[in-house]
C-alpha cells in the first residue's frame, strides 16, 4: 500500500504533525469501494483530498473517519431492524 506523508499542515505550531495521504487507487483497495465511487466522494468533498496533476491523494484520517461513520450507520440500521423482529 502506497502512503505519502506531506507537510501540508497550515498550523503555525512546529509540533503539528504532517498529514498522511494515499493515492485514490490505494484508498479504493483499502476501503473495498470501487475507484469511481472513491473519486465521487473526493469531488463531493465527503473525504478530504488534494489533486496533484491527475492524481487524487486521499487524506488517510479523513477516509478512516468516513468509513467509521458509515459502519456506525450500518450498525445502527441493523440493530434497529433486529429490534423490530
């Protein structure tokens, strides 16, 4: 898995950590989503990213937050369905 660390933080604090990014293709493999769906999420702003030339770089922490929120939603939905039975 390709992961990049880019010093793109805008904080003036010297102790602020650099952001970690991965290419959209790697994000698709990591998440299990189709590459086109990942690109749609990036364009819509649902996941933080930057575009360098023709390559989308996905902010890893933002992707993980998105995946966790989707999993929580799925868990709530499935637990509600189980309660109705």
